[in-house]
């Protein structure tokens, strides 16, 4: 009996034109059929936002067959990353026919530490997990539009092999961050906790030539990770960091504590 081909869904938040998105398609078309739907324009920092107040437009960019026989279909969509997942699930898949894998990325820029809260890359990964799709967010620690994705290409094979052999439990997705260093300098792969940090001085004030004040989002990352076990610290020391995240963010221990203290 012929083995069923994997069905792989790919999205991102940098837009369908980004090198990271194109690289993800190149990598994962080796594993199975690829359906790739990404925002028409950059949607970085949109987290799990939805577009609900304007029409959404889907455009076919390309459809082809890879040299190994796997199909590749690429679309742009005018919504956010989560909208892209919903579009895929409404047009190409359904709850009875889920993709075997969702890849969100490869993102230009780290999604470690507090960046995971704002990330459109991980918003899409979370949405895929809600649908029940095994999901991975991939990022590299540089915003260079011409980033070198050699580290991802070298190490993704062993990561995917382990992922399918022992997938995360339902309700959990993986946030994987790669250092932006030559392949030969990568020290290995580590599981890491989500780093502790925050952005400070995020809105800088400027004035137009007419003297009207406006603001531009910028900021400086403040590292509060004393233990240096956080994913961002792991990446900075030359390791690939894998952090499992859960859709259900309930703090069950805190429920117990508050129940013991609060009086109703």
C-alpha cells in the first residue's frame, strides 16, 4: 500500500514575500504536500488578532509540483496570521481532514521571551493548536530581510524526526528559536523555559515640521532572567531553543492558593 503523503500548512507574519516564508516552503515540500497561506503585507506583532471589520481577499500566487512529486500551492491573504489559518481550515481543510503539520515562519526576528506574547507567528501556531493541528513556530534571531537560514536547514531534520516520533501533547505547540550565527558555531539544541523580560521606553515622541507630536514604536529589551535559563538567553549562548507553550494558560496552582485565602 502506498504511504499517504503528509499535508503541511505553512504561514507566517512577515508576509508571503519574505525569504523566511519561501525558505519554509522549500524545506517542508521535501516532507509532503504544502499549502502555504501568508499575509499579503507584514503582520508582525499582531499576536492572535482577527480581522473582522473589512472584507478579506485570497490570491493565488503559485501552484506547482516539486521535483519529488509533492504539490505546492501558495496564496496571499489580506488578513492577519490567525486569519490565514482560518482561511486554510475553511477552504482547503476541515476538522475531519486536518493538516499533519503546521509551520509558522520562518520568522525574521526572535520570538523568545516576552516576544512570544506579541508574536503573530505564534498567534498562528496557537490557532493551529486550537484546531488540533500539530504546530511549530520557527524564528531566527535577526531581522535581516536576507537572513541566512542555513542553521534551520541543517537542524530541522532532527527536530522534525523527533517531533513526529514524540509529538507534544494536545493543546501544546513548540516555539523554536535559532541563533543568527554560522552553522559551525551552533552548540546544539536545548529545551528552554520562556524567558523573563520586558520592553521599556517603547513609544518615542517626535514632532512633525508643523510641531504636531506623534509617536513611533521602538523600545529597549530589559532582561529580567537572572537564572539565564530562558529561551532568549539560551539562543544568545549559541543554542537552538525549543520552548513548549500551552493554549490553556490557566494557573491551577494559583486557583488552589486563592481558594485557600479568599473569602466569599
